[in-house]
């Protein structure tokens, strides 16, 4: 790997923001107009994606998991810094495909790549992306703004991450596996909705149940989830099948709390914030015990 | 490694910026007052530091290589996002020491940690830091602003990186090895000097000769370095010894171009930007051939 040549060939063409100075410098000038937020996520081969995943989808996932965080805070993604720790000896073709996936979704979500770093190492492919976002309102919508009695709403089906991972692992249905590899993150109009109505907000990345509990805890209350109202990727009568989808993670939906009885386009009411702390779950009108694992803990 | 517990125990205490919301959220609110720049550097064990280096010094180096980029652009560092890919099974004690080194130098250079990511993997320790900087002037000083006839100035001794790496590798003088592990980066008053006088600027990270050529090329001219005027870590009569120090890298000094005949406190005049492209080197008044390797190419 000739790092300079690979940067020129595959990365520099993605860099069009004036502030990035065509990657000819060590820093980039950020475009900051109004309140700006930042997030950083790292994906490691074998941990956050499978070695057999088509590498362009890994690039797409890297962008999406970060954009998801930005949208959930009621902001639009703006600029990105990319670090790639590339396994020594892996082919230039693979690198080119990784970058094509990254480029595709930077474009899809209107993010400008402005800089980063490229190194070789002896470990698994490790990708870090930092993204800035411009708040639609005066500040990001936090996890911590929920109030007792607020209703919990989610903006899409839950469970595709879990079903897709299963399919990808066993060589199952490719279309379902693709839902794990390339999460269908909420479009940016969801960010505007969050800005308009949410008291608290976060993206569901580790599992609906654990993330609902986190939002509730940050808001100093508890959460009740009505499983019958959760829009599931694979609707089921089986409690175990339902819980698997609600604890599987990798959904990248937006979970918000807001006033009750709102009709929020694209969002489903699935529970509420409660005075009693912790998580309670209802199924067919009955209270059921939470599973021992609520999601991906890290 | 219990990621949540380690974040709470070692990372959250470093986070005091209001915009970081005590790491209870997925994003941080940036403090942007005026033109803001950003940079990102990744350090990999076995590539950018030695497995035997005391791990707290690795944390310090991570901060310093990024701060160096910010200072060289005539800016003050402000906020940082940190990603750690931690080798599975390595001790909590080592993690604690790494963070103590990071904390020490974030404090030293007045940088606020505002977020990031922590993952485990099967590879070498891989650290990525993104830092923002507030420009002292209206924009960063680029590599590309140099003019023919401008003099090249450097703000400290060249060669400690090379001497220190040698010492660290063979178990030599600990004080010299420390100069490789914890680069003495220029204090922030250098950033003000850069803002005041520099036409072009960059930090010397890959070797004085290669970085001087890069600055010249970005400025669309050539560079001449007078080896007799370069302040060396180990002054020598031997051309080979001098060239080793000027091509060794890891110095983290600031190299600027500016008008001739300036007395710039803390800076030494070491050459100039020339009309003829490429790099020329003078030693004892004679032109000498550039070595085949000008520095660390990547």
C-alpha cells in the first residue's frame, strides 16, 4: 500500500469542500453556521461487521451509524473526518470498494469529507468517522429532556438489524442480510420532526429495550414499552421472537419522547415514560418480565 | 473489559465541557467562536509507537501530534473526540495509565474532551483523536502561501525524534528515548507567531527535508535548506549524522515561511523558498545531493 498514492487516487476525489484545501494540508476549516454538534463512531471488522460483508456496504454502514446519531439529535450532518487503519497487504481493489461505499453515502446524506488519516497495521480493518452536524433548533435534543407521562415514539420497524445479522451469518436471504449491512436510517425529515416535537431523543443502536431504558434513565424516569404497538420487522405471536427483535440492536431508528396523543408522521407510539424507574414491558395487555439481556451492552 | 464501566471510571471524569453533557449522549455540542479548524490523527501500536513504550506516554503523544497540527496552522486547540480500539484482554491498569497520559496533556494544552468511542478488538492498540482549533486570525495558515524568496524558519531543534527512537529501540538513554515518546511540541505562543508572520506553515512530523519540500510544493516553488543553520539535537560534522536527524521524523516542530531578515523569537532561519523546484541542500557552503529518503513517506 502506497498511502500517498491511495489517498490521491481514492480519497482526495471525494473531497470537494473548500475548507479541506484538497487534502493538501494537515487541518480542515470547518463550516460552522449556528450551533454545531459532533459525534465519532468506530467500526471494527469481526465486531461491528462481518469479514464476509461486501466491503462497500461496510463503508455505507460507517457513514450511516454516524448520520443516525446526528439526525436523532435534530441536526443535519455537515462534515466528516475519516480514519482508516488498513490491514497490511489487503488489496487496493478492496480499498477502492470501501471508499466507493463511503462516497456513495456521504453523497446520499450530503456530508462533506474534509480530512482524516490513513495508516497500515497488522490488525482487523478499523474505521473511525467523526461527523459534525448543524442543529435545526438552538441546541441538540438530548436524551435527558423526557418527562413523566411523555409518550415514546419510534420512526420505523424494529428488528431488521437482528434478522439481517442472522441471515448474514448463515448465508440466508440476501435482501434481509442487506438490512443488517446497510441500515435504512431515517431520512433527514425525521430530524426536523425531532426538532419540532421531541422532549428527548436518541437513535436505537443497541436494541430498543436497552435504549428506551437509557433514554428514561437520562431523563430521570422509567419506561414502559407496549410490545403490541412496536412495529416489528417480522410480526409474531411468539414473545421470544418479539423480544429477540427488540433487543437485537443495529436498527438505527430514532426513539423520541413527546407529548401524548400526537400524530407524528412516520412515527409509532410504543410506550411511555413512567414515574416508577426501570423498564416495564407489556404484551397483550399483561405485564411480562424483561429478558435478562436488554440489548448490546458496551 | 466492561466498556460502560471503563468509560464511567476513566473517561467521563476527563469530560467537563458543558457541551459534552457528561458523555450521557451520542453527540457533543461544539464551542465554535470564529473560524474553526479540525484535524484527526491515528496512532497504531508497532507503527507509531513501540509496544514497550510506557502507555501513559502513548496517551501524551496522541494529544501532542494533534495539537502540533493545530498550532502550526496558527490556531489554539479547543475540543477533542477520542476513539480507542483496545486489545481484548489487556489490563484495566494499562487502560487507566493510557487515560492518565491523555488527561495530563489535554490539560497541558487546554483541550476539552467532548466525546468519542471505545471498542475492543483482536488487533494492536489503535488510537484516534480528532481535535478542533480556533484560528487566531481569520483563517488557518496553509502550507500553500509561501512565495519565492521567503525564508524558511523552524522553531526548535531537529533530530530528537530520530535520536529518541534509536534510544527507545535499543534500550538506550531513557531521557533521550523520552524525547521520542513525548515530543516537546511548540508552546501555543508559537501559534501566535505563526499568525503574525508566516506566509505558509506546517508541523515537521515526517522529517525536516521531506516536510520542507512539501511546503515548497504546496506553495508552487522549491526549497533550499542550509544544513549549517539547522539547530540540531546532536550537532555534528558528519554529513550522514546530520542528514539522519533531518530525515528522521517525529520532531513536531513548526516550519514556516516568512519575509527574509526577520528576528522571530524562538525561530531559526534555515533556508528559503526558491524559484527552481525540488529540494536543494547546502552544507559548508557547498551544494550536496539530497539523500534518497527525505523522510517518512506515507
